């Protein structure tokens, strides 16, 4: 796994993992103290005071006032487990489902220099805040950007025949082939005319300047551009499905210029964050909300069930779902299509069918659903499940015609309690404490044997 991929994983973890959650998951008891938490330092023995170890949720860091150790959640795990900073990042990435067990086991030993470089770059206590522009600004800039693009025949064939989208879907969701920088001159002219200048690009992900250059440019990619929209039909981000995937890289990337934030060669870089996509069907028949992973699945769900589907771009990137739900319930566009106020009462979790053997996926979904119920106690939450032979993703299931009689739903309380029993039984039989040490294929057999639904 190369340095660029490791940096990408670290940034994802830092953006989506609250440090207090990580600490609690690693057995640290936290004591609320105003806006912060205190704890007994796990790095010291003998007499300890919990007031000398502080956790700041706002800054997402900890500070041990006796030893002087401080940093983010990754630094905390590196100290706790006595491993390097990138090794700690991969432990967290595996635990919370950002990488597979195979990716973790296939890692190579990190050099001391690489470890130090990554920690120096990412584990910063005080870091300049790089704000993302407001949704209305992002929407205007991204729509101007899209006006200079088109969809290639090759990419259109992929969407039509591989993803089985309709011509209407492709047009409605504004898929495009990522352009070359040849469009830059005309694009900058349009942006300057719209905003009376180019300063707006300072806070738009994907755009940046090289120091000494007079004009902005944008990060280059080759692949299908996927606009990410909020409940108000505003484009708030762009994801790219790469044409080619290099070893150690992901197929799906964000249009981002985060690489320019700390590099002295550049200026005005901005991270994309992890925006949540909202797909609104042409006709909304039901006050049901589906939550899934990836836009292609959300489109299929919205078209098939005539209800709103939101998608996270990565199983662990669900922290902003509550805000997204509030936006959905307040959107005039959605109210108009629904014919009345849209009130979310029923939520269906429609993640891949490998939830049956991928414990990391289950743990993330459980944290998400626990959080939803804590904030909205009246919700009815269901897990959807189907035999993996009918397709891994719900879009595969729908494309294969199995959504009518093969998909099943289970109440959260029933699924959670029985799944926990499966995990407990597997740990007992294998005589281990960490469930991830059991190969997925082996755990799947425990699931089939003990998950009586």
C-alpha cells in the first residue's frame, strides 16, 4: 500500500471517526466534563487522575497532560497498541470497515521514514481550518463545470449495459466523462462572470493554485463523473469512478484538492469531505427512507420502490445522515413531489448482502441505527437481507428481478440481538476475543447455523 493510498485512508478516518467513539471502542471509560471528556490515561501506571487526560470532541484530539502525548484517534491507537502511525490507521480502517481483512493482511512493513512522514503530515494538533463553500456556491460552480463536459460513448455503454441505467437516469443524474484541463480557460471566464472574480474557487473542492501561477486549475482524473446532490437538488460534491485502478488505490475517488492543503508548492486546496447523496424519484409514493452505499444502488432503489434513497460513499461515512434527514423533511421540492409534508417514520438499511459474514459492516450499521434511534426515538428501522446468490448489492438483486420475492426485512431489535448471539457463539467456539480474526467464510457458516430468523 503506497503513501498516497495511506494518506487517503488516514484523511477518511480523521473526517469520519469521532475520537471519543474510538476510545470507548478500545475500552476507555470517558467522563463528561462540559464540552470535553476526561479519562484515566492508559499510558501511565500507578496513581492517576482522570483530569490529567483530556479528550476534545470539537478538535477530535486527546491530550495527556503528564506525558505530553497528544494527537488524533490514530495517534491514540498507535500508542495504545505500540505500533506505528500508519499501522494504527490500518487497524482502525479494518475495524470500522474502510478496508477489507485481505487488504489489511496484504500490507507491507512500513519504513521508519514513511511512518514519520505520515504522522508529521496528519497528526497535527493545531491545523489551519479549510472551509468548504456553502451548498449554493458549490452547486453553481459545479454546474458551470459540468456545462463544459460531455459523456463519452464508452462511459455511456458502461452505465447502460453494466449498471443497467436508462437514458433518462443518465440525463437526470448528470453523469459525465471527466474532462481535460483544455476547458479551463472558458470555465474560468464563466466563473469570473458569474461571481465577479475567481476567489470563490478557494473553497471549492478540486480547484487549487500552484504558487506563482495567476490562475486556478483543477485536479485531473480519468473516469465517470458522478454528481452528489443534497435534498434541495444542489450538487455538493463530485465522485469519480476511475477507468483504471492502480494497485493500492480505490475505484471511487472524490474530486478534491486536499493534496494542496499542506504542500508548499500549492495554495487554496480544499478537501471534499464525504457528502451524502439524496436520490429523489419522479413520484414519491411512500414516506420511507432507504439508506444504502453508493449512488448506483440509490438510483435503483428510488426507481423501484418510489421512495427517497440516500447513499453514503463508504460504509463508515454516515456521520452526517441525521442532518441529511432533517434536510429531506424540510425540502420544499420533496414536499411538492410527495403532495404533503415528508415525515420519515420507516427507515430501511439496504447495504450489501455480505452483512451476513462481514462483521465490520454490521458494527457500522448498528452504530448508525443506534444513533438514529437516540436522536429520533419513534423511528421504525429495518435491515434488508437476501441470499448473496441473487446478487451482492441491492442493485444486482433488482437487476436480476429478485427484489419482489427474494428480499426480506427484519426489525432492528430482532436482527441486532440475534447477530450478537452469533458473534458470541463464534468467539466461544473459536476461543478468541477479536471476532475479526475469524475468516469471513468461516463466520458465514456460523451465521447460517445460528442466525435463525
